[in-house]
C-alpha cells in the first residue's frame, strides 16, 4: 500500500507527484477551529483492502492538538482513492507551519475487516477488539463477538488466533490458552464452557501480554494485526490490537465468556473491560 501525506484542503491546491510536508488549513465552523487536509491511498495488493488512517493536528511548534481516524473501505487492487479529513474542535488553530500529520496506517483484506457498528456481516456474527488497557508493561484487549444475526451461535473454547506483521505470519510468538502464565486477574482465566449465544447477545475473550524487553536478547516483536476465528471453520476477522510483546515470545488468550452486562434490547448497557469490570458504555 501507499499513503500520501496529508495536503491542505483549499480547492485550488492541485495534486502533484511529489509528496509535500504534511500541512492543514484551519476553517471557521462556528464551533471552534478545524483543520482540514487531503490525502490519498493506493492499494498495491492483489485483492481489495480496507485502510484505517490515524491523523493528528499539530501546532506550529509540533504540539498535538487533536486526533481523529478515518477508514477507507474496500479499495480495489491498483486503485488510488482520494479523501478529505477534518479534525474538529481544536483547542487552538494550527498557525503557519502547523498542520495535519498521518501518524499510523493499518490495512487489512476487505473481506476480513471488522464490520462497522450497526451493520451485520453475512455470517450473522460481528467480531471486533476494544481499545484495551495497559499498566506497568501489562497489556490486555477484549475480543468481542456479537450475534447480530437470527440464529443461535454455539461456542466452546478459545478464539483461534494468528499474529501478523504486514500480512506475514509471526511464527516466533506462542499463543497460550489462558493468561495465568502472564498475569493473574486479567479476565483471561477460567475453563472453556459451552455457550449458546442468542441473537442480540455478546461474548468476549481477553487477550493479554507483556511488553518486556530483555537486554542482549532478540529484537522486540511488534505484531499490529491478529486474525481471529471465533471457532474452527468460522470466517476470519482481522483486528489491530498492536501487540508489542517485546522479547517475551508469547501472548495469552482466555476462553469465550458470556457478557452478562450487555442488554439484549434498548441502550445504556455496559460491557466488560479487559479485566472483566463493566465500565465501557455500549455502542
């Protein structure tokens, strides 16, 4: 893939072959300063890809003012797609020399991209990863599965995981069942139980690891992507939990567990965090 740096938004700013320094132009919105920039993404893969690009609006001194994210879905092979990004409600307008910077790009096969909230794939199951938590080098992310279809989904065991870097499988990181070898109290413990996930219900499994680096050993491992199958034979979904496993060489995955805090109807429910504590509002 190829991502061109963000360029100013005014209509008279034409695209050129050279990639300029990232920049942006504030616009009056009546609700606070905004930064606007154009960008483009080119898919050099052999299949459609979905790209998620993170942007940060910066002041002239390089101070980060605000961030946003934009997804460009299903870019066909060999195609270039141009988009505009707007960063709203800045605490201060970017002065001359400031602008919008592309800070991260992640691309996954379009048919493995997580379904958007409010949509439901043909499988009737929506899988995604939460933002996770981190403390003293310990990391934990919840993989969440929603039965958005019309039939009961049956699970009994652990999600099947493949760790990847730039679409290449990482064979030097082991996936352990359970999190006890890494830390206790993360929510990745317990034995698998047979689950009947009815339409509208949620389950979750906790992925846990440590970012520990030992001096004089192998290079630290970073696996941005994890391919998730809810069970053998299930459609794969590619999530991006950014596994910075250091030199530890393993991650732990807990069994699927029923999410007892999620409501099957209405709003306002909360769902468990990676530690199992219900504090994340449902969306």
